[in-house]
């Protein structure tokens, strides 16, 4: 029984047990994952029974079994655990967890201004995020694998357990499913802190007809890499589909607006961008600091951070005749990790083999690309200087009554 079928007819708490079935399968086969309740605390019996009572009779046994299995109190095989390959089952488990998180957040109205109609379909984002999170799995010899080799890797129960509870997004996602899906464990506020900024508040898209280049899984992932003080709110500053395809318009919307995220889509469908840790300023020097990073969204999801090689974090210049006009991040002039030309519509990502500043590969499908769309999001609160300018502009534009 699917989540939508259950919730459409009554106030049920969860997508039955579908999204935990693969986890339970792994546990029952001998790969016991450490108890969620050892990590999060014990569920109060009355609270648990209250929420369990909302399920259909045939669902209660399954839900009870899931909790018994997760807490290690029943159904576990005691035979010696054997090494298992990281297979499609584990990938499917991860995809199911992410899908459940998106569904729970949407159903519980916890998307904070985002919605599934004004973002991309989450299906590809779910797969990209699942692959990325699995790449964080560390084998016994300390190696991390990605791509096809990951599917042939052998790992024991401790490897899987460490991955579940040491990769922040996995433990957070499980917390969301249990707290917001099953509506239990609310009495443990310390465990809920990492859920607060899972999805940032979305500002600036009302009535614009705007549809983001991003999907919910990629928003969650990129937001998790921002400085903590920047994770609570995103505000749309610029969209080429709303404000027009103009470099002057772009500059006018992003200068002195505080730290922001740039998202680009090239004509080949690749989606990528960067986080600028400081307000953009038009000047011939590089700017920013080591909190900046580049990222890719599609076809793969990855964040690329500072290497320490140089300080070429951010560059923005406009209207000059002797030096490059455009916006760049990482690398050097004519060889940026990410570059948007002052002649709007063209750009490059020259990183062979890697961008010196961020260790990022080529982000676009081709080294030189044509821009299909672009959007920029301010993250966190406005800097004080921007707040003062907004107040001054408002004061100037407000009609004043003349004395008689």
C-alpha cells in the first residue's frame, strides 16, 4: 500500500513499511544495523502505541516488526554475518529513503515555500543523491569507491553500520522519516536540531511563474554544505527566465547582496554551479574566501571544495576593455573552473585534469558551453550594508506629504 493511497483516505503517519523493507531485509540477513533507538533514545511506550493505533490492523504487525527489528528485539538471525556486495538492493534502499524524505516533507508541509511544482522532478535527483551518498561508504581498507566498482565491493555489517550513522545525511534522513513520518521521538529536541535546516526557507518566487533548475534532493544536499548560519533561508536574486538574459541585469541583481549560490544549465542539459561566500563586487581582483565551492547537479551530484593551491575563489568584472569581463570561480583568467562571459550566453569550464582552486573536473558537457538558463540564490540573511541600502531606497521612494 503506497503512502498516497493511505493518506488520501485518512490521517495515517507513514508510507506503510515499504520504505523500510530493504533495510529490514539487510538486517534480517545478518547485517544488523545498530539500533536507531540506541542512537536516538527509547520511544515512550504510550507515544508509540498512540501512533501505532492510527494504522490499519494489517499494517500494525508490519510496523511493529520494523521497530522490533531496528531495536534488535526480534527477528534477527544469529548466524555468522558474511561479507556482502554493495548491490542494487543497497542502492534501492538509499533511493527509497531519499524518496520517503521528499514525500514526508511534502505531505507534512515542511518544504518551507518550495514545492514539487516549482522545482524539477525529484526522480533523477534521488538517484544522483543516492549514488553520491553511497560513494561515501568506506571499506575496511579505508578506500572509497564510486561508480561501477562500488557495486562489486565487499563490505561487512560494521561497514554498513558505520556508513548509515557516520554519513550525516543518512542519519538525518532516517530521523526525518521516523520523527515526521511516524511522528515519534519528538520528546528528544537535541536529535531534531539537524532537521531544522534540512530544507531552507524559499523566498522570492511568489507569483513569478518561476520553476527552479534544482530539485528537492539537490537543494537538500547543496544546503548541507553551506556554512551553518547560511542554511536557514534561500532568496531568489536572479533567474534568466524571469529577469532576462543579460549580464548587466545579472550584475545588478547580485552585487552587494551577500553570499549566494549560482546555478547554471548548459544546452546539453548539464547543471552545475558554485557557492560565493561573500557579496559579489565588480573589481579586477579575485575575491571571496575558502568557504567557496563549486558543485555539479546533473548528471552527477558532487561538491568540490578549496584545495589551498591559490585564492582565486571569485571574480567579477564588467565594462572594462583591457581585462576579462565576466564572472568566474576557481582557476585563472581564461582557464576558470566556472566562467560566465560578459557577453552573456557563453561560458567555459576549463579544468583538465582539475581546477587548481577547487579540484573540480570539467562541470559542463563541453569545455566551452552555451548557457540555457541560470539562477542565483542569496543564502542566509541580508548583510547589514544591503539592509541599509534597502531602507534608504524605500525611504526615498515613499511619497512625503508637503506641509501646508
